[in-house]
């Protein structure tokens, strides 16, 4: 038996031809150049974190309530951006915390001070993000003079602002329902039809914005065709399509009608008369001319 030769030792021309070259893709088969595949892997990471982490589910439900409150209270553009940034920061910190815990548990199953410090530091980052979100919420919802400003915003709807916020809230609800149902994938199948929900959300938005009977009828007809296509393709059952449509109808009706009802219930203060300055979902108290 001949002695073994190191891998990097000189070889003959015949041996170099027979020996396969090392492949980067073979060494790292989990990497994909397809952007859609990368997006699917990222979505699976979010779904796995939601299913396995109790804190992540709590943060998701809290985000839904906060965004719904901002929608009902007609927050301005900058205020909604502050809410979205705080919510995104909390979710990202929680996912990083989960990733650190998984990696540490994969490396060692025994107690080690360095492993404890790594987990504690990641948990501390999530805690700081959560405290920041609480402070931002208290400033936005409980600041001085907020009741009068909220009354003005509730009585001055902005169609574009309601549409963007409502559509974002609908997407979050669809993701939560699909993940909790543990059926199908994020983009196909599931306990609720996302295509049906989006179609009826757009149709109901057209009804509230335009007030045109013909346009509303055409939009509802197109939404029904989308729902029928999902059933005929056997991606969803009739019950799942109906749930998606009912969810969209309820959410859209609340977004366009409930704020006005709440605004009428808030009593006006005894301050000087005010008018509404134009803006993207913003209401600014300005003394009215006498």
C-alpha cells in the first residue's frame, strides 16, 4: 500500500484531470441565487419564530392593536412612521434574540458563562427595543392636548391614509391567521384566502371612496371572480374564501366608518375655534378667523 499524499502535493496531469475541482455551491448548498427562493426562506424564518416563540406572538398581536388604534385615531404621517419604526425594531430584536439562542444551543448543550452572556445580551437588546416602543406609544397616545387633536383627526378622514394603513393591517392579520392555522404556506393555501381578502378589501374601498354604484358593482364582481378562481383551482375551500371576504369587509367598514362615530363621541374642549389644515392624514389646530 502506497503512502498517503497530502491534498496540496504535486500530481500528474492525468490525476489532475480526474480529480474534481471543489465547488462552492456543493460546499454551501443552502444558498440560492433565486430572489424568490431567498424571500421564501426569509418568510419561513418569520413563520418559525412566530410559531415557536411566545414573545413573538405577543409582539405581533400588540402590533395589530397599535396599528388599529393609529388607524382609528387618524395619526399623521410622521406619527405612523414612528409607530412602524418602533414595531419593526421590536420584531427585529426578538428575531435576533431567537437566532442567538438557537446558535448557542446548537454549539453547546452544557452551561458555559460565555453562552449565558450571549443569551443575556440578546435578550437585553430585545428589552431595550420594547421599552423604546412603550415610550413612543405613551408619547403618541397620551401627550398633552391629545383628546382635542384626536377629535379633529377622527372627523377629518383621508382616503389615501386609510387605504395604506388598512391594507398594511390586513396583511398582518392574514399572516397571523395563516401561521396559526398551520395549513398550507404563506403564499398558497391556508385557513383563509389572502387573494379573496385583498380583492374584497379593494372592492369595499372603491365603494366607500367613490360612492358610485356602477363602480362598486364592477369591483364586487371582480372580487367574486377572484374568489371563484381560488375555489376552482382547489387552493382554498368555499369556507376559507368566505372567511377572507368577511375579514376584509369587516376591516374596511371599521376603517372608514368607526373613526367618525368615535369622533362624535369625544366632547369638544372649550378652547378657541379650530379649523383643519390640509395634509396627509394630519389635523392641525389653527385659530379660526373671526
